[in-house]
């Protein structure tokens, strides 16, 4: 199995839907880094059971590879996640037991190591337990932490089977990973994945029905290093941004990736007494199609492109912002896979 792209996804409905609707040929070319979040809180599920969310993840990712991690975002976690993330007792036993429970032939995931430099004995005990059951492990680090080399030194003997993820979260589009990769490049690491998001929490204000472009810079190659691979947060911010808190205006985004340059085109319409949500999305789709139709593969559209094409013809499959995040990210992931392959990026074999 060879993987070319490493998107970081949270297990929220919008991001899971974007992945689920990918073609099978796209799914086998990516290794998503999945942040497990609590499930939706309802009257019958008041604690947002992680088990319930993991059941959904298991169905969506059956027979496809992914890296399993836990979210550190307070708005998306609960006591279960905090217990697995923070409790280092007996070698992070709660996390290890959870991972072992889902270690099944049809669920091909790579568990993340939980690392705390103040509890190194428990970290090593955790790694030893996971190492016995999983051929590959992962470790996610803050890319900007000056102590990353020191952290890796303590687990050096396991690094040849470890995917190290350097996560810079939200950064400007011209952020350069070179120095952060260089710091750890002397280790014999199975793979280094670098990832960040420069997707804006808000886009520049546009007039009603105006089509505008947002430039997100380039996905860099870093050919100087033999074992480095590209990741990002797709077209989402690294930390949650609640559109509902400020109100939202119906908007459609269409990504474009060419020669490693990432852009997206957008259009929005404010609802009013004469413009309901459905018609706002229809008008957005029509305006965008007239401007950027060449960016859409109408012969073999992705799920997201098909939803967009249906919208400009008057059929709206979903009216909430989360649905259109799914559309945007589904198109983006498919385009990024093609970009990685066409730019001769090497694939990681597992």
C-alpha cells in the first residue's frame, strides 16, 4: 500500500462525510490522521460517548488505513477523551485498552503514541504494549516545540517503525517547515509528515453574488529529505471556529490546485425575505459555475462536484454550513491526491 497525502481530519460529521464520499481509488492513496472527538450530544447520549463515535468511524474506514489520535480541543472532547489522553497510569492503560479493543482485521489503523516527557516510563510501557500488536506507530508533535529532538531521543529505538507528524496548526500561507524538519532529520524515522492550516476563519467580504478568489500559497516539496510527506487540515482551520456563534451567510467554495498552488473560489448570498437559504445556494452555484466551470470535472465528477453541479441546476442536497464544508473538502482531497501524484511526490509504503 502506497500513500501520497496525509490529511488531518476531526471525526466531526462534515469531515467524515467528505472522506466517506471519496472514491475507493482515492481512499487507498491517502493516510488520514483522524482526531477522535466525542459524538453528538443528544438526550439519549448526554455525555457524547466516544464508543458511539468510534463505531461510526469503524464503519466509514472499514478496510482503509488511517492514523488514530485523540482531539485536544476542549470544545470537542469529554471526560472519556480526557481520561485516555491525560491518564498516564500503568503505561496509558486506558488508551492502550481502547486501541486494543478496536484492533480488528477489517480496521487498519495506526495508533498514536501519547507522549509526556514527565512520564517517560509510562510512555515507554505504552509503546512496548502497542509495538507488540501494531507494525507501525505514530507520534504527533507540536512542530514549533524546540525540544522535539530531545523527545525523539528518548524513544529512538522505536523510530524506524514510527510516523512522526510535525503539526504546526494554524499558520500564514508562507510558513516554512524546513528548519523544524531539519532538527529531527538525523534520526532513522520511518516517515515524517508535516502539516498545518492556512485556511482563513473568515473570508474577505464580497458583494452579493460576487465571485472571489482566495490564495492559500503552495504545498512545498522539501526534496532535501528522503522520508518527508505532505499533510494539511484540508480546507478547514486547525482549531474549531463556530460559524453559528456569529451567524452565517450561505456560501459555496470551490478549490483549485495547480502546480502545487492552492486556491479556492467562493460566492455567497445573504438570505432575506425574498431569498431563502435554498435559493441563496442555487444562486451561489450558478454564479460560480459561470466563472470557474473549467475547474470542475463534469465527465467524472467527485461527489462534491456532483453536489455543486446539481445545485446550479436547482437541486440543493444540504442547507447547513457543515454540509458545504463536506463538499469543499471532498473536492479538495481528491484534487490534492492528483496534485501529489502529478508533482512526482514519493509515496509512503506500509
